[in-house]
C-alpha cells in the first residue's frame, strides 16, 4: 500500500489543485483574447471573434469598448441584432463618450422594432414584406431560424407584418412587442380527498 501511495505521489495524482488564476493573470488573458478578436475580425473570421469574445467575458474582467464593438459586428454578420444591440450598450457603458456606439444604437432604434416572441418549438415565423436591405434580410432569417429551432426569439426585426403559425402581428420601428403564443401549461392534477 505504501508503495502505491509513493507511486501515486510521484505521478502527481495526489497533488493539490492548482491555485486559481490571479486578477493580473485574468486581466492579461482578457487582453490577449481581445487582441485575438481584433485579428480574427480583420480576417472576417466572425465565428472566432464570437468564441474569443465569450472566452474574454468568462474571465470576469471588464472589456474595453473596442472589444464590445467588434463583438457587436460579429453578431450583426449573422443577423443577431438583439445581441448586437446589447453589445453596443456594453461598449457605451465601457466608454460613455463612444459616439459610434451611441449613433449605432439610435440607428437601430429608428429602423427596427424590439420583439419578444414565444410559441412552440418548430413554430413558423413568416414575414410578409421581405426587406431588400441585406442586414434586415439576415435579421429576419435569423429570427425565422431561431423560432423554428427554439420556439422563442428575443431581438430586433424590421417593421412590417409578420405571423407565427398563421397568427398575424405587426412590428413597429422603435416600439417593443411582446407576443406569447405558447400553449398554456396543463392544469395541476386534482387532489383526491384524504380518507379519514
């Protein structure tokens, strides 16, 4: 038994867990990941930008406005304008004087409506006035795919008439629409009276 413990100790099996990273190590890692984000963005590698951004957020260290702005662009390229909006807000929090972030937010509010849609998984979201702008097309396509895959969508949509599984609704620029078409939960089972 002592020989086994000696072997295990020699292999590090009984070694203590490494200490958690220090704050300076976490800051250095967030800084490194921000740099990787910018290099990936220069190559239009938006999936890598997304991965680096999420890893940088996971460090728990505050990120600069430029990192949030780059991540906002990554969200925009896939049509996730809700995440783009949230990241622009984060950029503005990191740097309240960031005029680019405030102008983009104002532009999104002027052009899109904020929506919270809920239905059943596999629901069909339809737009009746398909837009011509490529960013709006990506936003609509992203919403359609998200509704189909999850039954929920929270984000931005261009104004116009839409429907979920045939139920019509209208999105208005600058306004918030909350629509829950999910089936109600089943009633709780009836309690049987106790026998005395």
